[in-house]
């Protein structure tokens, strides 16, 4: 398994991660299947697992994915000492919807609950503020994260759905090691808003969420001839090509594709064996852009 450094930390993590969300939201697989997916990811050398307190069905189910991941790690027969679990806080799930909550009181509480859900024996490896809440300043919302770092509940802090200016504000409060924003061939805002370039310049890891374009996009990837052609030429899947495209965009990008089936994470890992040339990346850029315009 190829590895990469997590931001400015000394942690080495796998060059591709596992996104836990599909294993805990509506339509989630049976627990035994989800644990098998996590175990297979570990077998394949994945050492970064991304989760969140809000990866659940609703508020009554909060922290489901964190508890699931902890249970899977506890049951795994191999060594889990190098596994980094990255969680998030700051979103609520009332009746299954998604809403922001940057109230410092809530964030203090959910950090503690995430710590307990993940076992309560060691600091949270990476805690990320899930999305800025405009009802509170960045300084107010990240103060609990700084407190948790100082008290030993959290090792490292990241942010999600942040602009460059918001990242700068966050870094005045606490050291930031990663940024998790939406990024895929159909959503390229990180290229134009400066976030991807900023992460690369500042040595921050960029974790693209929805790397395959989301559930509505995944089923129609074969409608893009350039993806099917490159998949055939390189002996991989269409999904491999999209993940390879992300990795080709910047050395700071670390894809975290979600999975709820063993076959899905096995396929995602194969993307590390594929290399796209600059010309091939541009071909994907152009055809996807034309498809979006159409």
C-alpha cells in the first residue's frame, strides 16, 4: 500500500482511505457486512478511515458510524496500531436531514461523545469541524477543538467545507492539518476557489468528499466515453479512473471513497495502480465539462 504524510504531522497513512458514511445512513448494510468491509480495507493496507458523528440515520442514532468502526477495529485480528480514524462534528440529523450546528456547547459535548464512541481509551486521531455555521464565528466554534487538543481528547484538527479565508481564520485558533471539501470531475470548485492550491502550498492534506460524484452520478459514469475508454486501456474500472484523476490533480489529495460492500473497497484500492498522463487528465476535464454544459 502506498502511503502519504497526513498534512504537517509525522503520521503516515494509506494513499487512499475508506469513507464510512454508506455504512451508517439510510439503506445501510447489515452490521456484519459493514464490519467485513472495514476488515477487508485493513487487510488491503488502508490505514485512514473517515467518519463523523452525523453518519447515522437521525439524531436518535448519533455516532453510529464511530461505534461501528470502533467495534470493527476491536474485532480485527491484525495490527491496528497504525490506523488513523478521522471523525467530524458540527452537523445535526433531525429527522434524517442535515443541518449545521457550530454552537461551542454542542461541539464540546459531541467531541466528548465521539471520543467515547471511538473507545475512550486514546485521543481522537483527527477531528474535523464539519461545516462552518454562520451563527457563530470560526473562533467560537473551534475553541472547543483547541481545548480538546490541549486536554488530550484530540491529536489533530481539520476543517470541512471551508473557504481559503475560513481556513486562515481557523489556523489562528488551532493547528489545522487537513481540509475536506467536495471535489470530483463534476464539481471542481476547489480548483477555482484556491482551496486546492492553498492546501498544496501550505502542506495540508486535501480529502475530497463525494469523490465519485455522489450516488446520483455513480450509476451513470459509463455515459462518459473518455472514462470507459481509459478504463479499458488501463485494465481498471471507471471508478478507478475517477480516483486516479483525483490523485493526479495534486500530491496533497487523498481520496476517501465510501463503501458498503467488500467488492467496492477492493475496487477502489486498485486505483493506486493506475497512472494518468497530463494529457489524459485534460481529456477527462474537457469531456466532463462538455457533458455538464450539455
